């Protein structure tokens, strides 16, 4: 497989993952994704931002989230997210430390 085809297939897979998370499974909460998989929609938007920045494109977190979510993040949260339980929040503290905080240090 040539490099361009590989890039196109990877991009198509990313778009399909985004569609699945943003349209097909809006019911799945970010906190549950982070607790179970170690990443969530916010991570995907952050990785998008990091890739843009690596290419010399200035983009902040809010811009990346709006691109990924298709709307301002607060709007998406208001439409789709529910209040996290104390158990979810405790598990998130651990998952975030293991999957995000340590990686950024």
C-alpha cells in the first residue's frame, strides 16, 4: 500500500470513529469512555489540536473541540452529557492520571 492511500484510509477510519461517537453513540459519556478505554472525545480533539500544531497550524483547545464536536464544547455538553456519579468521578481521577497527566509530564 502506498503512503497516500494509507493516509486516506487512516483519515477515513478517524472520520468514521468520530461519526460513531458524535452521532451513533451520543449516549456514551466521555467519563465512561475515559474510565474504560483511557481516552474520550476530548482526547481525540486534543490529538487533533496537537497534530495541527505539529504542522505549524495555530489552534487552541477551544478551537479543536469546536472542530471535533461540530459546535462549541459547552453546547455539546449541555445537549449530551449527564452529571457524573461520585463513583464515575473517582474512577476518572485514576484514569486521567494514568492516561493523560503522566503522558504530558
